[in-house]
């Protein structure tokens, strides 16, 4: 058998290594369990891929309001994506600023609509002008935000955050509210869909 020269061996090894590193790494779902209370007039920064950089911010805010009949109050729950991130919004409403409250098992992918600024989850206004509600997240248990973000590889990835939200005005006219972040996950494979509630590659 003819032996390869040293130069030929070096070229062969270089090509083999380049070929190996060019193969895509196997994608996987990375899941983080949580039980984090977001207090009224407070917020929580979600670091989806745990790189020390905030990806999305959940905020529960309470403001005093005024209407034609007198004083009132407004409680709101919002989610704000950082630059390069976005929130899934209602189907068929591209550009909508109302975050979708997704059930478990719903795909999050390029087929959905996303909003790249602060998205309304829920709003409750009450006082002299009555009670008004807005958004899909008022008094829901364990629903999911669909998330899109640009990863360190500069490619698009998809994920979800599991949130429960309760807000109502009691008989004394006081706000009773509780928002809990129950967990979040993302797909490491670029441009690959993930299902809400999916915590492993096998769902």
C-alpha cells in the first residue's frame, strides 16, 4: 500500500477536522423550572438562555387614572422583549401589541405573528367610570407566551414562558393580584419550532 506523504497527511487531517466541525450539533430543548412571584409595581427579567443577558421582562404595574366621573386605577401586566427578541401575538393580527395566552402543546415557529416591542398581557381599570378589562391574560392559569429571539449564533430561536395571572377588585375596591412565572424553555436548534410546555426533545 502506498504511504501518504507528510504534506498529504496534513491536508487530509485538516479536511477531516473541518468536515467534522461543519456538521450541525444536535438540537435540544433547554428547560428551566421556576416559581417566581412578580409583585404589583414590580418586574422580573427572564434570561431565556442563561447567558447573563435579559431577554424578556415581565412587569406588573399599578397607576392612578382619571376619567370624566372622577378618579380610578389601572393595573397592567406587560412583557417587553430586548433588542432582537419578540412576543407572539394574536393569530391573524400582525403588529398587534396583545400577547397571546397560548394553551399547552401549541407550536411556536416562523408561522406565527410576533411583536418586537412591549406587548400587553392584561389590563384592569376600575374606579368612578366602572370596570374595563383588556388582554388575554386576565385570570388565566398556566398559559404560555410564545417567544422569538436572536441567539449568540445570530440565528433565530424559539421558546416559551409559562405564566399564571390573577387580578380582580375586591368588595372594598382594592386590587387583588398575583402573577407567577412557572418556567421557561427554548430550542437550541436555529429556526426550529418548539411546542408550548415542551421540556425535552421528545415533548
